[in-house]
C-alpha cells in the first residue's frame, strides 16, 4: 500500500504511472522506516485491494502526525511554486525587452519620408484613413514622425537582428544548463539581455550597424533562457504537473508582451526621457532587479535547495523516478531519497557537478520524433513572429491606428493566449491523470489546436478586410488557442529524453527562431513599399500555410516514448552492476 503520508497529488502521480506501466510501480522502503506498520503481516490480495481503493480515491488519505514539515503543509506556496513564479517573471521581463522595439519602431521611423508605391493601386485595395475624433471628418490622424528614415527592408533587418544572436546560443545554453545547472545560465541570460536593452537607444542614435550589433548581442543573452528553463523543469516538476506548470511559466512571455506593448506605446507618446528611449531604460532596469531576486531564491535542483521541505523534495524525486521506471524497470532507487532533513545541508555541500557523458549527436540528428517537433515549431514560429514583429506595422500602415491604440490592440491577443494556454494545459493534465487520453494523443491533440485554429484566425483577417473589430476577434479570439502549444509539443522533449531535454529544446527552438529573422525579412520583400491589402494577404496566407503544414508532419511522426539513445547509458550501468553482483 502507498505510504499514508502521501497527498492527493502523490496518489495521482503514483497510480497514473502504475497504470501506464501495466504493473505496480512500488517504491522500495528501508526496513527501518516500516517498523511497527504491520505491512509484513498483510497478504498480497489485501495490499492490492487497498491500493485499488487508494488510487480510485474511495478511501481518504490519513495524514501523519509527524509534523507539518513532513506533510509539506507549512504553507500554500511550495518551493517549486516560487521557482515557477520567478521563471514566469523572468520570461515576462525578457519578452518585454524583446518586443518593445516592435512598437517603438513605429515612433522611431519617419514614415512620410519613406517613398511608397501605392499610387497605382485601386481604392478597394487600401483601407480608408479614419477621421480625427471630433473633427470635420476629412483630416487624417495626426502622427508624430520619428527621426530615422528606414524603409520596410531596413526595419525588417532591425527587427530581425535580435534573432541572429538568439539562435546561436540555443543549443549551447541547453547543454550548459544540463551540465552546470539552469539557475546561472537562465539568470545571466536575462542579465545580459537587460544590459544591452539599456544600450539600445544610444546605439540607435550612434549608427545603424551598431544598433544591429546590440540587438544581436541582446538576442544571444536571451537565447539561453528557454532551453535552460526546459532543463530545470525536467529536474523540478513532477510529470503530471508539467503541462499546466510549463503553461504558467512560459506564459510569462505573453504577460510580458501584454504589459510592454501598451506601456511602450504610451511611453513613446510622452516626452519622458525622450519618448521611445524610456521604454528601453525602464525594462532594462527591471531585468537587473529580477536577476538579483532570482539568484537568491532559486536553485538548480530540489536536492540543492537549502529551504525545501523533505516532503516536497521526496514527492518530486519519487514522481520523476516513477516515470523513469516505466522504461527502465530495473532502475535502482537513489539512496538519498530516504535521508532525513537534518542531513540536507551535508548533501548540498557534498554534491558533485554532473559528469559530461557526451551528447549522442548522430542519434539526435536522425531522430524522426525530434524532427517532427522541430518542423511544427518552425511553422508555429513563423506565424508567431509574423504577429509579434509585423502586426504593429500592419495596424499602423493599413488600419491607420495611432501608436497607443495600436499597442493596446496588439497586446490583447497575448492576454487571451495566456488565459487559454493555462486552461488548455490544466485540462490536458486532468485528462492524463484520469487516463482519458494517452500522452502521445494528448500532445497531438493540443498541438493541432495550437496550430490549426490560430491559422484559421490569420486567414480570417484576410476576409474581414478593414474591419478592425473583426481583426481583433480573429487575433484575440481565434488566435488565443495558440496558447495550447504548452500542452502540445513544448513538453515532448522531456518525454523523448529527460537527460537531454535542454539540448533538444535548444535545437528545435533554434530552428524555430530562425523564422524570427526570416519572417520580417521575407515580409519586407513581399511588401516592398506596397502597403496594400493584397500584399499583406500574401503575408497571412504564408504564415497560416506553414503552420498547418508543420502540424500535419507532427501528427504523423511524433512520439512520446523515451528514446533508446536517451536511456542507453543507464542500462549499461545496470548491466555492469548486475555483473559485479
């Protein structure tokens, strides 16, 4: 029977993996910990009957009287929740520093000084300029022109330069997090991003190539954040919590976008610190402040944290071990899971760095399920960055919104995507815990929702034309289902290989973010001084088509089984141990 001190979440994790493996995944307990329990007098049938009642939830759980620290009941906010909160805020800050240029560039550029080739297009291929509120209906919306004369291609270069650096550090960031821990890699990545964000206004006034260089270096700093966090999630989060936990942590990017876009638009319309430069100064300082809090509160693994309770640490490690035993039934339990809390400081001080066992690059390069993740992420990345970097320009040049209204409308889709992402991920975890769906089918279902439905929203923008209300509905309503991606392919890396999750995420995210600089560049070539509905419709068709195509490949080739090259080392060690015995 499972230990009495386990909670409902312990029961869900234990019983789910027992059912998935087809055999009871019982944890071996030290004989000293079971004295007086009477378990040795029980028959196997009685134990099976009690386990069945335990897993079905028909029998209430009996809490131990050993103390609140053993039951992890000393507070509502557990150590892993603090880690998740800081990760959430970290992504909020780095995305605020990433996307503020997408809004600020509207105020930085002098649009009237840029030649356009719309003189020969028919009136139905452009949107009418709305009148000034309270005016006579004939005057256009007043626009404060910027100081830089950058055409669409140059703007695409500036917006896309961030991603040149971003893709370079994806794989190294993931691997360094696996070897040295994600705490420092993630933290220093945000810090570097903050420093170069502060330098952005100075670089823009100095020289265009210098601005591009600063954005590249900023991207290099931020490039390590996602793979480093993925490696930390594999160490910190029990499997049945990963979907909703990752949705909350990674959704910090949506909240950062929601806050930074309207705030940047408002700052650009003010005279504070010169207008648009203030957005870079404020968000850069926030990044430095976050870094100080992160370094104090977060640790690489539960066993390294000096303030984690024994109950929470044991629950996390036992849940992770239960998942591994599905693929490796002979895996031995780590001896220090049962150690007392009083020995925790000694464990931390004696912990040795992880040994570099090498990366099976050939196996990674030939892994079909990994390629399936990579291709669907590329399709989703193209659609995402089309919306992230180019939609403010579409709102300004086609729908003729002033910069404040532009920023607010562009922020709404990220708010709805954040809400929908958490809802879909919680539903996905609930369906898995109740065994209504298998893990692979869950990945495929939610990845389809995240790819196909938002693509229909992009196509919908084409047919609603200049109606900004329906454009907002297509982006904020239909497009919000893109948040389901956290329950889709985002956690698939950990299922394929917990050991190399950071490296694998670095590979796929690097490929996906190549679209971060390809999309603005290609869109600049498509528009090419022709700000018309026809040209922008080509942009939306391209994004929707790539997104749907990537999902189709994922449906065919995706897998949720741990790959043989991931567990090969552990199996060799098991054989060697058995031979020595």
